[in-house]
C-alpha cells in the first residue's frame, strides 16, 4: 500500500486550491457535501446547540463545515495543520468575514483553555489517521469542550468502502481507516467518552458516519 501522509498531503498550495473542486465539484460530491453540512448542524441542534454557542472546528481544511457553522449562527474557530488549507477557507465569504478565527494548530495538542468551547466538530479527518492517534485527539477535544463532540468516522460496512478497497487492490491507494460500530464504541470509551448517536451520511452507500459524543 502507498503510504498515506496525512499531514504532508495538504501542505501543498496546489492541492489546497483544488481540494473542494476535486471532491465536491461533481454531482455525487455535491450531494455528499450537502448531507455532511446538514448532518453536523442537525447533530448540534440535537444536543441543544443554538446561535451564539462557541464551536471549535478541528481539521477544518478549506472551511466547508466552518462555513456552515458560521452561517447557522455559531461562533466558530477553525483549526488546521495546513496554512494553505486555511488560506482557502478565508476565501469563503462567511468564514473570512464572520468566523471568530482560523488558527494553524496540530489537533494532537490543542492550545486552548479547558472547556472553553460549547462544542467541537471534526469531519473528514478521523478516517485518515490510525486508532492510537484518534484516541489522543478525542481526549484533547474532550478537554476543550464543555458539551458535545461531533466527529465523522468511516464505516467498515458500506458500498463506498468496498469501492475504495477495490481501488486499493488495483492501485495501492489508501482507502481510509474504517471501523465497525462495536469497535467504535470501544474506542470512544477508551477516550473517556460515550456515543450518544450515530448518523450515516448515506446509509450503506457512503462510508461516512456523523457520530455525536458526550462526556461520561
């Protein structure tokens, strides 16, 4: 398998500039984008989130989810390891004008005071990193978050996962760190949290799960 460099992959200006176009510029991509955005807002509303609550969007990349959070009235800070990705986020009007801030920061060490945010979110990140890193990041997120955490995982059982696995067999291209519900709940428990609810982005079709976590 070709080694997947999750940090190095998005430091390139060229990759950052083409990220949204490549992933969401086609018909299926636009559907997935819409469902991810709606899913995060629904999850926060499910937890009693409301306009004016503070949210940290971790591994915010080009600011897709940050944009939706801001547009729905959440006071949002986006953090990402890649300055180039954050520069792209600034080009989104809602983010550039209304986000509380955008910070270059490593998710493994979140430099915020404890419980400073009402909620924290992270999409399209956990599927790129191994379990041992995810647990550490979840603990960091729990530390800075008063209420709920909303993250996306990659389901082991989905048509999307099968297609990506077949592509891996042909090309060796990384297809994501997938997980079952049983192992997901175990991993969340190790991080000192528990699963409140799981919301498939497109049940049995897309591999993404939006998972709502709460403090134990």
